[in-house]
C-alpha cells in the first residue's frame, strides 16, 4: 500500500476542509490507522509478529508514559526529544524521560503532582485527547475542558462521539485519534499533516501511483454513467448540500447507496451479501444483537477529506437504511410520512437549540404530544433519538447495535416513518437525529399477526396508545 501517496492526496484535498463541521470525518479504524502511521514513520509497534509484520498490540491499554512517546512520534519530534531528558518528575523511567521531558517543556503535558507524572497509570481517553489538542494549539481551560476533551475533538472531527468519562482507551484508540488528528485544523490555521510535510518529517513519493479502492465491480472515482451502466438507474436521489448527491439503487432488499462528488463515485453503502469482503477502504457493519453478523458494507477512501452531510441527506439516508435493514429481516418497508418528519425535525432542532437530549422536552412534551401537534392522529408510535454521530450511516449503525432502538427499527406495530436531523453549534453534541414511527388512526386497527401478539390489545382510550415506545 502506498501510504505516503495517500497522505499526499489527502493534503491536496484539504482546501475542502475550510469551514467544515465536526461531522466531516469518519473515524479511521485502529488497524488501518496504525499501519498508515507506521508507514509514515509516526508510529511504532511493540515487536514483530511471526510473519515479520509489526505487532501493534492495539487491544491493550497503555500507560501515560507510553502515550507521551506515541504523541512525540506523531509530531515527528523523536530526534528533538533526545536532548530533552530533564523533567521535574521522579517516577519517569529512563526510556521515557526524553519523551516526557520534551512534552513537558513544550507545554503538551503536566504531571499528576509537582513531582510525579503517573508514568505507570493507564492513560484515559480524556488525557490522550488533551495531549493531542494541545499539540494542535488548543488550550484547556480556554478552548476545551481537559476532563471532557472529547467534546472538542468531536467538534474538530477527530473523534465521533464514542468517548466519554467511563470509556476504555487502548493503543488502537490512540492510533485512530492520532491519525485523524493529522487532518484536523490547528489554531495555526493549518493541519498537522501540512506542518509535518513542510518540516520534512514525512515525505511524498510522487513516483508511485495512487491506490484504487474497489468493492467488487464498484471502484471509487468511476463516473456516474459508468456506475449506472453496471447497476442500473437510481430509484431516488438527494443532494448532500455541498454539490454532490446520494443515489439509491436496487430497492431495499438489495440496496446500493452511492455518493457522487463532481459526478465521480466517492462512497458506496450496500446490504448485498456478495459485497461483504474486507479490503482497503471497506468498512463492514455488524449487528451485535444478532451474533455480530455483517449486515452492510461501505467503501470510502478513508484519507480523502469530504464535506459534511446536509440534514436533508442524513434524513434520507436514515430512512433508506432503516428500510434496508428491515428488508434483511423480512419486514415490510415503512412509508415516509411528512407529519412524522415534521415532529422529528422539530424535536432534533429543539434538542440542538436548548442543549438537552431526551424524549420529553423541557416543557414536558412527549413524543406523542409532538406528533399530535404536527397533525398526526395515531394508534401507535415509537421514537428513536441519537446525538453526536456524523452522518446517516453512523447513526443507523448506532441504533442497530442498541437492542431497544433496534426493536423500534424492526417494529411490526408501525407502518410509517419520519426522520429529522439538526446540526448544532452551541450544544453538547454537534448533531441530533430523531426518527418517529407511527400507525395512523384512520387505518383499520392492526391484527394480532401484524403486531406479533396472540391477544389484540384494546384500542386507544383517553389519549393513551395501546402501544408506544421510545429509546
């Protein structure tokens, strides 16, 4: 794999990153990030595997001393650190002293006290992300709070909402955070990758060809007409808000969702089994509530900078992917309902504006209240909400891997669906999504077979549903 070529291609695309939201990047898988950083000379293993490849030991928690060594290598400063062995700390092992000394003098780390660094304590997500943010020029206490540093890294697109106060943190997590930090914008209005290239810490080899990413016959970079000559005409499309578009092919049982930028294919998502094969740029999505079976695959160039997905595009993606997931489980497709979508949009926008995350809003209104306000008369309803996920694909994957949300997605008690997405600038999360399922009151009551019950529950009385759920 020509990693340096890919890194250089990524650099050429950085102009697109100006003004991007926090949802612009997809988190790079740990193994890919480790290999790419290793090829760039910015990451090391703990030894070699039997086949001679580096052993990155990605599933192991790492100490604070190890994490600082990783940070200094990421910054291309290992040589500079060799002359910075002094620290005020008494618990730093000899091998780590240059790294800790360089990081301390450079203002990248502090100790756990005036004389201790906590070298052998395991580093937390908050601590490592703090080290990285400081390297990018951000100040804790001013730009972010160190013990909630993931909020800032989510906003910069370095992380995707997966970390919190109780999150575990491994060498693999650190590799992903480190690699994605390369393309985050620093306070110096440049990226870390640009600075490393200018400093000669990594060098481009222009003699090597760029790597092609393919999923069977689908190859990134192919023109729309060439793709459609092979897979047929799209049944639906939606603009992404940045000049590109998502197009949907084949129907829900065999869905191919293709994203085009400048009429060239740059992302594919599918629930068709024949495409479920690992490869460069391929992400396999699994369902932990179904034995970790693969339910979808996506192909992206993980090193290309993409623009953020518009709310309208995310809404359509969530609708299409929900029905595609239902099709894999033999469920009929839900029908789009604009009144439910209006209620969903209102709730997502309300959560973003008033900075809360709950099914009942601060005024005490429930999902049922909201859909009635939107003009929807219902027999049954259900609601899923999500926050902090960057796009429709990630949002749907999070719900599928939560048993309660997944149950709503596969409900047999509702026939219609509306989706609402809102982006936020001054809230805890940078994006909120709501999907509202409903069964309209002007439709004949569901049969026992339709609701999966042997006893038909009584009809709605005094404003109460005979079934409702929200997660």
